[in-house]
């Protein structure tokens, strides 16, 4: 048994640790969209929305409106300031290329249609290296409540946990249907929300050159979403970031350090959900643990394929190489790599970014197991760790395992009691999953033949999936944000 060394270290594996009075894990966007609207309806002074993408046309509750105000994102954000006289809304979106954005509801022609109030502020964030992405997904309300995780308020995200084959509410604004989608995020209040508010204000200043003051004290309870049951209470939350190098800022690689510490620190099991498996650094760290005679079991849940032809060439090609690395290292059958499918056998796209290390660490955020998330894109993850000093640590350990069980049971369409009984019988996470895998909605195993035809010349390509900002790039290709807005 290894000594349980702390994983979260401010300045190394996280930016800071701040207490949340309440923390909730939210699985899948049907719940998240409703909870986000519920919280925004309670805003008093400020809402900051930061995203990789937004689409003003999406509905919060496509199955039927239960909350006050318009159901479409754009109309709601336009309506809200008119009914909250002291409220300012700031929306910051990655400046994705114009051609890519043409089909989205955040191009200028759409924005003009709903930005009818001077207290509604919209900016495209270009303060990043050429080819980099702002990948954080954050909502901060009055600096008292924050959502942070993997879910964007855009098209193709809304789905329920049963991931039905025939869910006609999974429809794009143009009427086209899209496939099942699995995702996850968190809600926090207290000092943790205040810290994420600080991060959001820094992003706004970097993008615009304009500084937002902290929201002052507000009387009354924090704007917690109606009906959202906290998963944890009075818990310390680590906030980890990836920030790429800019002309006036060194890179920040807390997220990579946190992944490596979690991989190294696992004693019994490591459970990871990720959109990609493309980071050789992380894959080699996992392989090293698999080679240990008494190392941990490792379960990866990935999508069957990346979303889009170009991503499949780059990311699925890299995944093929790294899976062979892991399979070769797995001499004691402690590895399980899976993709979820619906009752009818259709792949469920995995967009969630979750890590559970033993019963000690829970991590939910925006980062994937790819190079970009380690040093080139902008990311934010939240993590909760149990240490010897953690108050009520035994209960928190049970809660962390409950979250892992909830995720696995969703994928397997299994009852929690059946999962617990099988785990008690097998004493193995991998064998439990293998025992419970069925023919309907379930997990399918990646095997060498699954990825046999997925090699690609774009695999592990530095242009598609770079680890960091190329040296000297800013001297020739980037105009500093302060110069643009001076």
C-alpha cells in the first residue's frame, strides 16, 4: 500500500484551493441546461458566461418549459436584463473561425438580433496563440455560484441520461436530429465560486483590455438552482488550469501536473472519461502503472470515434497508437477501455471529462487526455480530494465512489445495487464491468480489431494537437490585447 501523499498542491497541481459550501455533480446537459437557467433567474448583479461555443437558438427545456422567461438562450439573455434592473450579463466566446461559425447561432448576424440591451455585453476572445482554443466552459453568477465542467451551451449537447435511440428532442435548430451525447459538469458556491469569478474576470480583461470589479456583498442566499441536490457540502475544491504562453504570460500546466499526480497516486483504481486519448505523456504514465506487478486497475471510457473527419484522422489515429501502448503494458489484465452504446447499438458520444482516483479524488472539468489540453488550449478543471485532514473523510470517500458508480451504471444501464453486489463479489472494477456488460445500452470494449483501420498520417501531429505555444510565435503573428484596445 502506497502512502497517501496529497494530490492537490497550490502552485503545482492546482491554482488554488477554495471551500464550496455546496458542490453538485451534474451529468448530461438536460439537467445542466435547466439548472443553469434556474440559477441565472436568481442573478442580482452579474452573470459571466465563458465558452468554447454558444448557440443562441438552443432551448433550455426542449421537452417543455417549466421555468420563467423565454426558453431559447438568446431570447432569454435578452429578456433577463429587462426584468432584472441591476443585472449585467457578460458573454465571452472563443473567436472560432468565421467559416466554422456560419452554422452557429453566435455569428454577428444572430448576435445583433438579440443584443437589445446595453447591459448585455458580448465579446469574441482572440487572446490566444494562433490555432489555440479557449476551451473552458464556465458560468459565474454574482461571484456566488459557478458552473464549471465540460458542457457547452450549444447545439448537439442536450440529452438525458437514458440516451434513448428515439429521443425526438435531440434536434438542432434547423430541424436535423443528432445522436446521443454524454457529458458532465459541476456547480459550486461559496469561496470556490468567488475564485472562479476571479478567473472569469481575468479572462474578460485578457480578451477586452477592460477590467471588471468583483461583485460586492449581496444579502441573502446564494443563487443555488431549484431542485439541484448538493453532492457534497463544506468541501475544499482545487481549481486547476491550462493557460498557453502569451507574449506577456508564461504558460500554466496545472492540469497536466494534476493528471500525472493522480495517475501516480492511484492504488486500487483509476476511472477516466475523456473525449480523446491522444497525449503520449499521459498514456506513458498510465502504461508505467500497468507494468507494475501490483498496480491499479485502469478503466477508460471514450467515444467510439471522434466527431468529424479531420478529428478522426488526428485523434482516432493517435488513440490507436496509444491503445496499443497500453495493451502491451497490460500484462496482468488490469485495463479496460470502453465506448458506450444505446439500446439499439448506436455509439453514445462521450464529451465528459471526469477522473476518479480510488476513493480519494474526484475531478471534473474541460480538459481531455490530449496534448492541447495540457499546454496549448485554455482549460479549467475542479477537483475534490480526501486527505488525512479532511473533515468527515469517510463519508466523502463514499460520495466519490457513489459518483463513479452513477456514471458506470448509466453506461451499463445497471442498477446500483447490482453494481455494488458484483463489485463486492469480484473485488475488481474491470471484472465488475465485464460481468455487467450486456447486449442493450451498455459498454463495448475496445480491442485491437476495433481500431485496426484507424491509423493516420495525422496521428500525433504537432499541428493538429500541439503541446504548447511554438516559440517566437507571438513576435510575428500576435497583436497584444492591450494594443488592440488602447
